[in-house]
């Protein structure tokens, strides 16, 4: 699950390892997601250690779920807090190269290092859980998982809406064959793609 919308998401600011509180819409998204929990019936719930995920996991009824630093969003370095439209206007080549995973801003995290971190965390939780795992994470974490497990490049994915689920099926925790069961699933009306930010 992607965390609910934050104030910075609404402002189209990159958050990375920084944090902003959930907006009123983000709180509604998280509360609406609770209705999907009964159907999903996860055996294990884990979240990123960043505040927006911890706030979301509490709103969906799992405030005691463990937090895992490996499930943090991509570190955006000196671009943290910057507005996407401003970056596109000022640094279009770097912005699109960053989105493609071939460049990163100063102090930021390289795409492949991020993917390796996320995959290691998710695989470990799959190994320890006796059933389905619900990970409350970030847009970038979901993109990294889809890239690693399904071979999808970032330019082939629309951003996931805050407060929605992406479902992957693993035959076992070590499986190399992973199947996409659902993408952008939620009960809350999705935003337009342009309005969604990391």
C-alpha cells in the first residue's frame, strides 16, 4: 500500500527521506483503505519507518506494525523538498534521466542501490511471514519492486495513487516468477496522474 497523500504530495514536492504530515485527503484515503483490509487479511504488516507511512499504518489499524528502514523512499538528496514542475523547468534533462534511473541528484541515492535495498527488505519479510504481507510504503518503493520483480521500467508505469494497493503474487519467498495481481487498487477516487508526487 502507498501511504495516504501528504501536504507535500499536494504541493507536488519531492519528499524522499524528509517528511510531511498526511493531508485531510490522505487521512480519508487511509481510512477508506481499511475496508480492503478484511478482504486482504494480511498475516504480516510492516511499514517504512518514515512518518507518513507510520501515520498511515496507524490509521488502518496496525499502529504496532514493525518499521523497516529498508522500505524508505528513495533518498532524493538536494532535490528533497523541491517542486516537480520547477525541477522540470530548470533541469529537464536531469529530471527525466533521474526518472529513468540513470542519474541522481547530489546527495541522493542511485536507482540500483535503492532497488537492491527495497528488494532485500521485501524478500526478508516474505521469508518470515506465514502468509500475505502488507507493506505500507512509498511510490518509489512500489516502482522499485515492479522494476525488480516484473522487469517494468519506470517509464512503463503511471504513478500509484496515494492510499491504494499494488498486489504481487509470489509462489514462495525465493520465487523468481512474480505475478502482478492488481495495481492502483483502492476505494478512494484516484487523483489525476499529474497531481501525484513522490
